[in-house]
């Protein structure tokens, strides 16, 4: 029984390696290990996204969630799945936080973003007079994000190649104040 299980997992591992290797070979152009058109076509029918399945767009918009504490300081409310606070991926807490964050952002409209762009970050955090976007609390929807004030920051990542020319580009940041209650 143990030998059958070993052979099964070994064959699964080899099949996965071959699949990833084929995706890499199908995505590169002319090279020494060039495959035939028929083989590339068959593989693209099997995995039409090719190597793009394993990568993310480096220019995609980034959204970060901060919690506004009662003393008007900001703390990071969402963090990476591979963070040490998340036991390097063993805990599912950050995935739950990000899921609840996306539920919260589903209730925000684009006009809500433009409403806050006349205020600075210090004004948004420090003033209670600026009305936040209200999101209704539900114990079924929110188990990790608690009732309270949050600040959402939206920006585009600067390409690595532009890092040596900071004076030649601007990277605008947009802020949104949200309250869950």
C-alpha cells in the first residue's frame, strides 16, 4: 500500500514538473529546444493562458488597508499571506482579511474615491468632521475586520527601471476613509 502511494505521488510530481516545463517552453520564442507547431498548439489548447497563469501583472493597481486607531495613528490592517504574522502561509487569517476587505470594497463606488481627493492624508486621519463611507457590519461577513474606522490607499507601483529617475514621474496616491459599523 505504501509503495502504491509513493508511486502515485511521484508520478503526480513528475507530471506537474512536465506541465510547468512545457508551459515555459511554449511561452519562449525560437530556442535550442524548439517544439513543433503541433505540440505548441496542443499545449495552448490545454492551457490557453500559458505562462501567464503563474504570474501577475507588475503594473496592476495596489490597494492597501490601514486601521485608524483612536489616537489617530495608522496600523496596517491587511498583510501578505507569506508574512511572519501569518506563519509564512500556514494560517489562513490574512486570506480571510483580504476576502473581507474585498467585500468591503465591493460596497465602495468610484465617486466615493473622488470625494476624498481634496483632503490630505493628515486631514483624513485626524479629522472626525470628514464623513467616511459607511459599510454595514455583519458578524457573518466580517470576522477579522472589526467595527471601526479604516483608511484605504490606492496607487500604482513604480516600475523598477524608473527608480533611478524619481524626478521624471509622479505616482499619485488616492485615499478613502471607510467606517464599518
